[in-house]
C-alpha cells in the first residue's frame, strides 16, 4: 500500500494534495485521523503546507490525530509543526490541541508538547 501511495502522490502536484473533500478535509487530515503515519509522512514530504490547512470544523491535522488518540501520528506531526508556530496555529486551536491531548492521555507520552 505504501508503494502505491508514494507512486500516486508522486504523480500529483502540491496543489492537488491541498484539495478538500465535501467535509473540508485534505488527504493529510484523513490520514492523520486514521493514524497512518507512513501516509502522513509521504504527504508532508511532498507538501509541507498541508500541515497548516485546517479540515472540517477548522481542525488542524495534528488536532485530528490527537482527537483519535493516534500517538505516533501526533508525535510526527508535532515535530514537523515547528512547535505550533506555523501560520495555521492560533491561541484557539492550540487550546483545543492541549485539551484534546490531555483527554487522550497523550501528555505522558509526548511531554515535549508543553
């Protein structure tokens, strides 16, 4: 599956990867929510801008991963998100991430998010 995704993403432009479905989610949002770290890595390597494109209800991909308790995906996305200083982050969605991370018990595992 990973090879197929790599080939498919290789045929797409960065703009193609920014397309959103009817719920406003990008492929990165869906991969993050599903916890598919390998797919997340492939998408981010092709287009880092995906990290700051919110999906449904203005949820960032990192927040979606936290919401669904995807620990490995949260760790990867956080490390790629420049300490939540990218353009897409604001006090409100940082607060959502903090609250969700506590609820999903991600803090013990990812204390670097403090």
